[in-house]
């Protein structure tokens, strides 16, 4: 059975490891964000996403039975 002192030393070492791991995880996420920001955009993917958004918008508009967007904005301003 480990002594109380050895147990405390192990806990401190584990805490240091966790802190280093947290710092590394944070640095990796920052590097990933920087990399994504600097990559050239995929034009085909962007065009397809825009086309999908336009189709979805038309479908939603066709099924919409609530107030118009303009009426909703006016109602929100009146609040």
C-alpha cells in the first residue's frame, strides 16, 4: 500500500500531466483553426452548399403558413 506522501506525489504528477494535456489540446485546436482559415476555399463544395440552401429555402417558403418575415420583424420591433 503506498504511503500518504507517495500518493500525494502521484496526484501532483497526474495534475501536471492533465494540465499539459489541456494545454496541448488547446494549442492543437488553435492550429486547426489557423489551418482551416488559411486553406483555399473549396469552390465546388461552396457552390453545392449554396444551391442546397436555396432549394431548402424554396421548400420551406412553400410550406410556410405563419406571418411573413416582414410582419415578424415588425412584431419584434414593437415588443
